[in-house]
C-alpha cells in the first residue's frame, strides 16, 4: 500500500488530559501508524497495539519505514531544546535510542524515508542522503515554495522516483533519482496540499487547496488518467492512500466538525463502482465536472482530522483520528454510505 507521504494535522488540543495529537502517518503497507504528540511520539499496529514510544518533548513530524516500527523518523516541534524544528532524528526500536541526527539551517517541513534514502524537505529544497548511521549527502534539489513539506519517495527499487511541488502553483515535478530525468505536470490551478504514490510507483494522486477533486496521473509520462470528484464545496484534504494493488484510492477530508473518508475505484473490473453525473455520456461536450467520477463509498468519521489506509485487502480500511481513536471499516454495498464500521478503539 502507498499512503500519503506526510499527513500533518493542525495543532489541536486533546479533549481530555492526554497529549495533543500533532501529526499522524501510516506505514507504507498500512499495518502500523505513528503519532507525533505534544509529549513525544507513539507507534501502533492498526489494531492500536503499541509497538514503541519516546517521550522528552513535542513531536510534529513522525514517519515509519515499515510496519514493524524498527525505525521511526521524527522532527521536534521546538518546545524542547533536544527536539528543535531544524533537526531530523531517526530512532531505532531494538536499541531504544536515536541513531541518526541531521541538522539544517532552516526548519524541516517534511521527510520521506526508504531503506536506501533519507529525504529532508525545507521550504525550497529537498536534501537527499544515504540511509546509514553516518548518512552521506547524495544531492540537493531546488523546488517551488513548499510550506507543507510535500514529497513522496518510491520504495520500489526498479522505479526510484521522487515527486514534489514544482515552481508554479499546482505543478508537480517527478524525477528519477538514478537517471536524473523526469516530467513536470500542471496538476491543478491551486497549490498542492497532498500527494500519494502507488506501491509500484506507476501512478500518482494529487489534491489541491480547493479540495474538490483528486487527479490521477501516469508517473512516467505525466498523462492524466482520471479525475475523481470529492465534492462541489471546498474542504481540506489530509490524506490520499492507494490500495496495495492500486485498484482503489482512499481520500480523507475535513470540515472542522468531522472528517469524511471517500473510496474510489480505479479499475473497470472493480465490483465497487464509482458514481457519475447523469450527463456523463456527454462528457466530451460539457465542462470537466460532468466527466468526473464520484466515490463508491463514504465513511463519516467523528474526528475532525483523520488519515486513512487500506487493510490487508482492499475491502477493509483503517481511519486514525486526532481524537485518539482508530476506526476500522469494511466495504458493504448494503450499508449506509457503502461501508460499515467494524471496530472502534483508542490509542492514547
């Protein structure tokens, strides 16, 4: 599975006495998630079983490489002198200690990590290093202004690509890290806010500040494959996540009081069909909104901010919220919204 490269959540105080959730992200296979907290970080299986934790200061960015949580990459929120905003730290579970530190002149806005590379995102640069105890610099890539720290890194060794915002608002640059070539895509007319790369690194999904549609592109050619319609009103898209076989896509969006998870089918032979406008048959003659596809199922989550990922198969998915809860859902065409809630559990 491939999820969004980063799923930062707005700083929002927790309702109870526990820590505030400041960042959420899933492992690439969806089997575990990491939470950056006002007191440190915690890592859990999607069943909420705790795999590891570290205290000692607030954490704003927190990422996993794999669901066993052996390595946790994190950036502090600046409330502790040991966890400044300009330093990337990598913690190893089996040693229960930080084994890598990388410091920068400006704040770190995002990170992307594989077993081969560490990518550190600042406002206008990507800094790429080898993944080892003493990381070696590989290259630096200039980008457009990137306040959200957007960057997705392929874990597929046969397709070592990286994608990030280009200089123009709404544009996306995809670069092959071995051949040093790639494509630039005019993906949206507004600034990008979310990206996701399929596990085979052949497709990339994008969302913009407007939040009404998600576009799917061929990661090699830059060709538009699909336009998926979340809704007609503006909303903040927090997370995009492909299924393991790239046949479905999850989208999490929020509207202050709750969040909504939309699931889209990406293949013609999928039993769960997307909805279309009644004028879809005239799509070549009408504005693009009439050629868009609407989600096949939806889940309304009580948490105002959430991220999502598919489970072991494409019919189940997990939703993790800043309210400290995990919701596991299953596709069910007979249920309201096309899916039903299976379990609910807390992780704080």
